[in-house]
C-alpha cells in the first residue's frame, strides 16, 4: 500500500475510525438488546461488531506495517522491543492529543454552544431547547473530567515505554496525591479543588465528606469504587 499519497492515508484513517466506531456502537446495541431480553438480536450485534473489528485491524495494519507481526518466534528481542515501543509511542501520542487538544477544544465548544448563539435558538423551542442545553452542559463537564484521565493514561504509557527501554521500573508513588481519588472503573479522578458541582458537591469538598450515595459522574459507579490516587512513576536504581 502506497501511503505517500496523503489522500490514501487520510481515507485509511477515516475507514479505521468508522469501523472502530461501528464496533463500539454495535456492542452498545448488543447490551441494549440483552437488557431487553432479545438474545438473538444481541448475538447478531456482537457478531457484527467482531467483524467490524477485523475490518478496523486490516486498515490499521496498512497504516502501520511496522506493527505487523507475521512470525513472532523469528523476531529478536530487540525487534520485539522496537515493535512494542512503537505501540506505546502511538498510545502516548493519542492520549496526549486527547488531553492537550481534543477534550479542551470540545469543552470550549460545548460551553460556547450552550451560552452563545445556539442558546437563543434553543429558547425558541422550549422543551427541545432545555434538553439540548443540558446535553451541551453535560458534554462540557464530561470533557473537562476526562482531560486529567487522558493525562493519567499518557503518563502511564510514558513510564511503561521507559521501563521497556530499560531505564527503570514502573512503580506507584508510595503516597497518594493529597485529596485525590481515582475511579477503578473508568479512571476519573476526583479533585477536591474542583468538587462535582453538577452533583451538588462544592469545590473544596474532601472526598471523605462526600455522601455515600454519590456516584461517579462519568460511569455512574458508586463511591466505594474510588481509591486514593497513586500516580505511576519510573523508579531508577
């Protein structure tokens, strides 16, 4: 595959994104069908999702031929490390883009759409206006919450890459960051400096002071599924 032509690469990236989105969408549909008692339809969605995964993998292999492993047993340790390092580099690149550009830009746009010209149109449609405004408000809030999560992911990948390169060993900090707790399910980090105003938790509220019936603002899991946040660092000799 000739990736020297920008249009070909752009089309492959778009195809990979489309197939990847279809996979997650169909898995979501499968979960809905399962909850509604239609196991046959749930299986159809799951099977199709698996096929979409294979399509996405095929596109990704063309985009990144350096990651294609045909015979793992024939690779030297150095070659294996090169491939794994590239995987981590791409993961770091993606997570860093999300927390430095994508989510901040999405959050800013959501706030603009909620408070700007779109708000006037919403008010002219009453019920639909209120629904959309709430969706935009929630989107802005969620994007803001996910920014530190993606930062956390990128940091962990960076440490893993340095460990793979023999620069040290990954290790959790002995002491948690003061006041910060992380969700074991989705990785959202509760920061008392921000609180969770949408749930009635004012900025400055310590995690221990949050009511026991509070739930994670992203995944909805209960407070008991949060643990003190120990960032991962590289431990050198």
